[in-house]
C-alpha cells in the first residue's frame, strides 16, 4: 500500500503546490515530447543493435562505411565487432553507451576533427578484437619485439578502410622533414606520424637530403 500511495502521489505531483501543478505538467509533457523527437530523429533505437548502417547516421563516417563495405571484412565483421569490447555484456553496452553519447555530442556540436583518429581508449579495444578473431593466426606468430612495439595495423594498414586517402585524411602517412617549414604547425594541421621515427636506428623514414629538397616544387 505504501508503494501504491507513493506512486500515486508521484504521478499526480502531490508533492508540488497546487498552483504550480499545471505548469509542471506542461513542462514535463514538453520535455517528454522533445526527448521522443530527439530519439526518433537521431534513430536512437538503432544504437542498441549491431547494424553498420547505424554508424553512418553521422555523415562524417561515410568514407569509413564505404571502405569497410568494399573490404573482405564486410562479409564477416560489423563495426561493433572491431570497435566495441566483447569480454562481457556489461563492458560491451557500457562502452557503446559512453562512446555513442560522446560521438553524438561531437557531431551535434560540430566538433569533429579534420582527421579522425583512434582514441587512446579505442586502441586496446581494437587490438584485442583483432587477436580475438585471428587467435589461431596470432598463436602461430613469434613476436620478438617488446610488448607494445607494434599494433596489428602497423603492418596491415589497409585493413579494412583502405589506403586511398588524401594526405590530410591519412593519419599514418610518413612525411619528410622539409627545410623552411614549421613542422609543429604542419603536424597540427594534417596530423600523421612524425617525420623522424622514434627509434633513431630505424631507417624507414629519413630526412630528405638537401639536393632532393631543391628539386621539390615551390
């Protein structure tokens, strides 16, 4: 009985002064209507599933969806298979809720960057999912480097989103160090790996010699 009385009092706004009740009912109705409209227009229900089409609710993800759609992963994996943890039900849906809310906020407020990169929290999730799906392959690989030396996509960098992108949209491009250019400013504009590798003994990226610099177009 106590619970029934509490619910009746709550629904009728019995705890609100009588003069304020009509205003409260109107305000609550407007808030509920706005919430339903936002939920419908944003296709909020779709975020509970695993359909890749959900990710293109934000038009900025169009290139990522198109490249996935034409990749070998399209037949075996969805966006959530790679970008969401799968160690437990709680972690899966809490991660989807947190990331989805943040992504929706960024898109709504027009905060999206020119170059979309993986966040520090997303990197271990995707790495774990690569190993989860390709467990037998990983078991056959002898990794001689130190932990954290390489990620799967350091070698498989065209999987699954391809490599045909402009310089400004390619976060992993190796860029040469050029004379007369403020490299810090360039990094802030187009992103990408630093011109010089972290390991000074690594010869995969070197500064362009002077004679080559002079041949570059103005």
